[in-house]
C-alpha cells in the first residue's frame, strides 16, 4: 500500500513503507510473546512453518523474479498477489525463527551465560569505537556532507 509511494529499500531518510512494515511486525510480536500458549504452539510447529516459508520463497523466486506466473494476471492483480505472498512469507519465516529460538536458547548453557555477560561490554565498546571513528570520518573531504 505504501511501497509505490516510497519505492526501493535503500531510502534511509523518509521510507514510510519500511517504517510501517516494521512497526506492524513489532505490534504483532507483542501478543505472540505475551501468550505462553501461542509460543508453545509456535515451538511445536516450527518445522511446518519453516517448510512453508521455504516453499513460498521458492515460489516467489520462480514466479516473480522471472516474471512468469502459473496463470496470466493483470499488473495490479499480479502486484497484489505478490504482496500477499511476500507478507505471508515474512510472517512464516519470523514464526519459524521464533520457534527455533524457543528450542535452542531456552535451556541452560555455559555459552549463553557467558554471551549474556559479555554482550553489555561489547555494546559499550562498539558504540565508543564507532563514535570515535565517525568523528574523524565526517571531516574527510568527500563532498557528501
């Protein structure tokens, strides 16, 4: 719906289509993680969601990347069908990742314990290094700024 007005995924400054997409995903994520029953169901059906995600990805690559559909459709209907399958595909991959996350990361592990303790110091260090580097890079005479 918003993609025709803000085409492409490289628009960093005012891309309302991507902002809206990620806002909707964020809002849908809250009830998923608030419900233990839904998380249990997602964990139980993770392979099914992964298989459907892979299947729809292959379908999208074969049909829409080559611009060939199993049936002839007008341009507007073709775009609507493509947007529908892309939306379902994103949802299936996210649900599959959430299901595998529940299985792989919800158990005690020495590596996860260490990573949990180490992540904060890494975050503080990378932010400091990034800001220090940008301080010098911005002064380069590239003509961008």
